[in-house]
């Protein structure tokens, strides 16, 4: 049996066990999960024959995609990461299950376990996104064990960020549902961690529904174990005049894939989705994004930066689709990669599909090495080689980091500063390793 067939066999076995237990699940939730089970059972895992997975080969990964793993010891106050020292409400999940004893919930906001919410309000299942072309989303719906529900009533501005902390040692299928009513504004942080050397699989999906005039700032730090697999699927729907600002810092996992399906269905809405990938060793990171403009006057912006060392691989696939009614759309898409090693690889496939005739759209991709002229300039002014390299790489990444909209009342600029500090620490570590 091939590696990919072995992985499929283990997953289908877990699905069969879950399906047998669905008799006790409320009818609405049962119907949603049974539909997802049928889809995944029919399509199975993607292979490189699938265009969206042409550069991401699952067959070389031997670790199991199932199994609970040992229960890790978790102390959020002792954990490190860009968001851990910020003054934020915490929702902590261990192997995908909500831990209220490690959480600090805000008053006046519906926030907590999605599994608990679905048990008492099965109609919430109908708000979970669906995509027949996203097999891991179907798998997530079929096997979801828990996740975060965040529902904020209209005209509410949460003064402190909400911080979702995920600690993993075993397979987990995490589902987050974020619903912001009209004219609501919050900042949502995510941190993903696993013990060094642990082999596990995280399959997360996030459904984001923004009401008219709602604003969500959504920032993620993916720092899984270097032997882990991490997949995240974002399904976002934006109403008129809403604003979604997203950023992902990718620095962990052996293989990670961040996929986004964003539908701008209301007029004058804005979406900015950006990211930084810092990879070494044999790490692989895949960013795939489809931006659907379906209403007039909307704007979107995508800036992604990758720094690739050793034998690492970066992948970017981005599609901006502008429907005919979406006149006066402005959309930008930009991917740049910096190769620090002759063995590193970046694949990029930016696309535009425009049916409207009154638009301003552009996309571009570039891959290169450190500018030797700039290196010479810095060295000539007394800066040593390691510091000069760090300065140039940091400046290269900062275009994406600067897209973080960080204006919460608790401290303007703290999130940007925290992300920059994490990037600086990574650069120092890489340069130390290179100089050994």
C-alpha cells in the first residue's frame, strides 16, 4: 500500500468510528457532518495531480494523521511567542479541546467552546463553511472535536484582544466560528505550539462572518513542532463596509498549508491578508488564497514575504476573481521570496480573473537573493556581515509586518513590535547556526 493510501486508510477508519456515533448528535449537526463524510470518502486526500496541490506532496509524510497524543503539561504564563505577553483575554485549547481552567473569558461576549455551543444550539452548524474542492475542510467538518465560538453583538468594541492558544501533541481537527454583528470591532490573536520533536497533525478551519461595518483584525503565529503537519483553512464572508485584516507568521511545522477562501459580498468592504514565512531545514509552507470580489467599490490587498534557507520550499498560489457586478474594485497581490541557500525553492502562481471593466488590479511575484550592493554598502560602514544580513532580511520582511493594523486602546503598536521581535530572534538564531 502506498504512503498516501495508508494515510487515507487511517483517516477513513477514524471517520467510520465517528459516523457510528452520529446517531446521538442533533439532526442539524448530524446532516452537516454526514455530508462532509460523504464528500471526503468520495474524494480522498489530494495528490499532485490536483492543480491546487501540484507543489505539495503528501505522500512523503509517514507520521499518522490520527491519534490523540499524550496530554501535554500547559502553563500559558510560561510559554513564549509574540502574543503571549500582551494584555489579552485567553481561550486555551489542548489537543483541540477547550480548557476553561486555562482561560480568561471576556464579559458580555459569547466566547468559549464550539463543541459545547453546538450541543445547545445545533443551528450554528449551518454557519460552518463548505467547499467541495477543499478535502481537508471536509475532513475537519467530519471529525471536528472542538474549537472556539466567538459571537459579538452589534455596536461592540472589545478593548482587549482575544487570544486563542492551541497546544498540540496529537491529531486534532479544530473548528473556529467567528461571527461579528454590524459595527463590531475586535482583535483576534492565535498561537499554535507543540513540544519540540513531536509528530502530530493539526487540521484547523476558521469560519469568519462579518456583518455590515464590522472590523476584525486576525493575527496568527504558527510555531508548531518542526515534525508536525499544520493545515489551516479560512472561510471568510464580508458584508458591506466591513473590514478584515489578517496576518500569519509561519515559522513552525515540517509541512504547513494556509488556505483562504474570501468572499467580499458587500459594497465598499475591505480585505487585507498578509503573511511572513521564515523557513529552514526541509520545511515546506504553502499559501493558497482565493479572493472573490462580488460587490462594487471593494478593496483587497495581499502582501506575502518568504525567507527560505537550507532545503526549504515556499509555495504561493493566489487568485483574485472580480465578478461583473464588482465595478470600481481595487485589488493588489504581491509575493516576494528571498533565497538564502542555493537549495531553497519558491514556487509562485499569482492569477487575475476579471469580468468587470472598471477596476484597478495588479499582481506580481519575484524571487531573488540578498542584494550584494546593499551588503557592500553596509559592510563599508563598519557593520559586520551577520548584522548586515539581519538588517536586510528584516527590512525585506517588514513590508508585510507593517500591514498589521495595531491601534487597540491597550497599546498602539504592541502587536507589530512583538512580531518584529520574534522575527529578529529567528534571524539571530539562523545566523548563529550558519556561523558555527
